[in-house]
C-alpha cells in the first residue's frame, strides 16, 4: 500500500514570493522614478528610466495575476495547487 504525505513547500514558496515581489516592485518603481527625475531631459536616459518603470509594473502584473489565476483555478476546480502529494512506500 502506498501512503501519501503532503508537502507544503509550494505553499511556502508562494507565501514568500508575494512579499518579495511587492518589495522588488516598490524598489524598482522608485529607482525608475528617481532615474526619470535625474535624467535631466536627456532623451536616452528618459527612455531608459521609463523602460525601468514599465518593466517593474509588468513584473508585478505577472506575479500577482499568476497568484490570482491559481486562486481562481483552486476555487473553480476545488484543487489545492499549493499542496503537493508525495507518495511514500
């Protein structure tokens, strides 16, 4: 008979990922804003700063939409995606 043991490592990673993603977003957004302020009107530096801000927003959207989609799948199908079933002999 094969027993199954639950592993919550995916849940731990998800719980650690969200605060870290929010902190990284905040700092990248602020760095992009500071670059924009300090660009002095230089076209190349302004474009670089805007790209930095846009990349920070895109990263945050990806992380938080992934979290929302996982939650939606869990609620819709009743599957706990954050708990992995590990077979034990």
